[in-house]
C-alpha cells in the first residue's frame, strides 16, 4: 500500500496511473501537481487525485512514490526542484518516452537519489492528452519498459514493477540505449511522419480541397498527428541521434520506392509492398499491440 503517491503532470498517463492504482486499492492518498488549475480541478472533480499542488517541492514532501509524468523537456527543472526535499525513503520513477537523457538529468540534478530512481516508459499513449483522456484500464495488457540503473535498489525496482503489474501492464527491463533505439524506430519515427504529411498537405494552396476528400487511409495514417506538439518536440530533440539515423533509413527506403515508381518498375514495387504486408500481418497475428 502506497500511503502518499505524487503525480507530477496529471495528464493521460499520470492520470491513468493514479486511477488504476486507486481501483486496485494500492494507494491511500494521491497528490497531483500541474501548471494548469483547470486541469487539476478536473482531476479533483473526477477523483483522479485527492489533493492538488502547483508547487512540486511542497507536494513531494513525505511521499512514498513520485511519478514524473511531464514532457521530457520539463524534467530538468522538476528534478532540480524536488531533489532538496525528497525523503530518504521516496522512490522516484518517470514515464518518459526517452530514457538516456532522463537518466543523465537525474544523475546531474538528483545524484543523492539515484538508488531510488527507476526510469520507466509505459507503451500506452494516445493522440488525446490531458486528464480528461485518462482511463483506469489504459495499461491493461500493454508493455511497460523499465530501464533501472546499476545503482537502483532492488526494493525500489520491485515496487515500481509491482505497481505497473497491478495496473495491468506487462513489464520488461532493458538497457536505456536499447530502449531509445527501439522506440526511435517504432514510435518516434511514425509520429514525425504523420506530422510531416499533414504539414505538407496543409501548406498547399489547395489544402482545403485535399482535406475535403481525404478518407480513411489518410485519417488512419495521420491519427497521431493530433498528439501533443510540445511532448513530441521534446522527444525528438532528446532522442535526436537515434531519430536522425531512423529518418536516414526511412528516406533511403522512400527514395528506393520513388525510383521504382519513376521507372515504372511494377515488379519491384509489388515486391516491397508484399514484404511489408506480410511483415505487418505476422506482427498483428502475433498479438503485439
């Protein structure tokens, strides 16, 4: 039982984590921290949290667990603020989509608390954001990645792992660099591509006409372009090395396909499409989400 849980950033992920643990009877008191009183009021009104604070330093005093659910670009300022007031027993975790940069920030700004820091990443995002999008089953059957440090205490890791499992998550552990490389390819790159396509169409003189006749394929491909621009700006910059590598690889594939189209090489196009379809069907039939 967690006596005091502090969620710094009561949005989709932070709010859903709080709701899931409350439903599992794993927490006595939940304190939410945020920049917007409107969002915090919504969280209070729907019993996602029990108390609200705009001062993260005030909120974390005496906490058993602090969850950093802010965009990665805000991590440094939050860590600097909480480091002097964290209790000696407080476990800290995060839900950021990049891990190497967050770990570097923790080493810089919370060096005395690294043994109780458990970096994490639930793979359960959505294009909607804010606490109004939170649900108590968001993590059910979803992968959750933990990238513990060499210094992370076993009891701290066990606590965070257990809580995610109580939320319905399937917990995996991996090195932070491996995490960032994987998610640059299968998460960060798709978001960049969706944003790029919508930005390209929107900038054309006949954009209104193009959007008027866009249908299911365009809607499906660009769904994630409705995600938080602030969050994805920070993710791209935080994971820039892996992102540039993935973009180069993708551009090489696009140029290959462009050449095949320009030269009328139907057999080559069909070969690429067939291989891609088979790979996706095998992934889907394998039950991966």
